[in-house]
C-alpha cells in the first residue's frame, strides 16, 4: 500500500458515516476516485458511483457499502441523561465507558456512555448492559441544557474510536464494516488507471448507502444501473477468534485470503470464474456457505431487475460491529488483487446464464 492510498484509508475510515448520514464520507471517497474514472454520479440518497468507459453497453459493477452502525437519541431525561435506539446493528454490550460524538447542527458534541462502578454493584443489583439501561452523559444537568447544545431526539451518535495498526499487520478500528470495502474498490479503479487498462465494458464502481438497515442503497442503485454482472465485497467473520464455533459459523481466518461464498444468491458460473482467476493468479482464497441470503448487498443486486449474476468476495474480520474491527492487511491486498484480475480477463458481453 503506497502512502497516498494509506492516507486515504485513514482519512476515509476515521470519518463518521452513519447510516442515513453518509454524505461527508461519500465526498471523501468521490474526491479520491474521480481521477481514476471517466465520470461519476450520485443518487438522491447518497450512493456514489464512479464510471469507467461509460458508453459501453455491457455493464459490470464492483460494489461496497459506505455506512456504519450508530445510535440515535431516543429520549432526554429531565436530569440531562440521554437514552438511545440503534441505527443498524449497534451492540449495547460494548457501549458502557465508550466515548461518543453527537452530530448536531451546532457542531460536534462529546459524550460518554456511563456505567456504575463495579464496587457499588452487588449480586442483587448486578445488571448487564441492555438497550433499556445504557445512557449517554454529555456533562449536562438538565434537559434544557442538553437541548441548548443542539441535541434533540433523532440526533445521530457515533463512537469516536479511530484507525490504528496492530503488530504492523492488522488494521483495527470502527467502521471497517464496510468502508474498508469502499477503499478496496477505489484501489481497483486506481490500479486500472495506473496500468492503463482499457476495459471493453463499462465499469461502475459503486459505494452504496444504507446497507446496515436492509441493503437499501444497493436496491436503489441496482434498479438504476441495471448491470449485467455484479461483484460485491463485504466483510465476514474470522471464526478462529475466541467464542466462535466453526461447525456452525464456518471456518475462515484473517490472513488466509478472501472468502468466496456459495449460496442461492451467488451465481455459480460467476463464482467459478472468480475461483479460476484466483487459482491462475495464485491468489489464496477461503470458502464459505450461506444457507439462504448472504445478508450483504449481493442479495440486492442478484434479485434486482430480471436477475443479475452476482458474487460475493468477503474480507475476514475480527470483532465485527465493535469499535475494534480488525482485518489483516494481506487480505485487503488480496481482495483488491482478485477483483482487479477478474476484471482484466472478463470477456465483453460474457453470458453467465445456466441454460443457453
């Protein structure tokens, strides 16, 4: 990873981009990718798309999602304490003692998820964190003081944790799910440009919004683009970290390469081509199985329009939906390698249909 790419990665992942409020992160992403594309556009909800060779009729998508989990202010007590609801799959168990940023029209307000001290909790009063008892303290002693700060019901809240390296080989922080995907697809576009690759088809580099609340951004943009094929990248679980059961959760490990998923939404002919490319280019990969939907934007593309051959390339991730999501830098590079090598060998107008 060169210095320019790393600077973009750090800036992009440290920026807050909660579901429904992705615009600042999308602008950072667009500013980076514009030099590598021929044109770009955005939709009304903020999905951003860079396009290479836009006049070619055969349309290929590589896609990630831009949003991160967060919280909303749900209730402000007369005593100034704030109670929350989820925006996406936020984890109430990790909240106590976390620092947060409340995003108001008056600017950023700092706060903390408070929690009573261990030595005042006896067995009779010991309680686990739940959505009913976690709370935020912004240093106010009344509801009026909170409101004067610009905080109101519906104010969005993000954790403040930022990106860092573990042992000089893992990237660790919040929102790798899935702005790391936005980084990887942008790097594919950069590599195509720097290597002067002339694609025979149009490539849509899609950074979609609102995945964390139901794949909504992907649904909207798939209907607009109407692609012929889609490659989606997202994250999956490193099941070698503690408290997983590989018999139920699958067997994938950070550092051993991207994960390719088999499942109903994943097109078998497209998946086979990806695996053949990986074998040919000696890109290590892992396998997983999805019993129904993949739970990623792959599903939205696959079942859009009249059906779009779609496949999923996942990045193994430790500690998903926490503030210390952790991915191996080698896996990040291999995901980029696989998407790039797939694109440069894809024939124009390739028909992935099962029956011809």
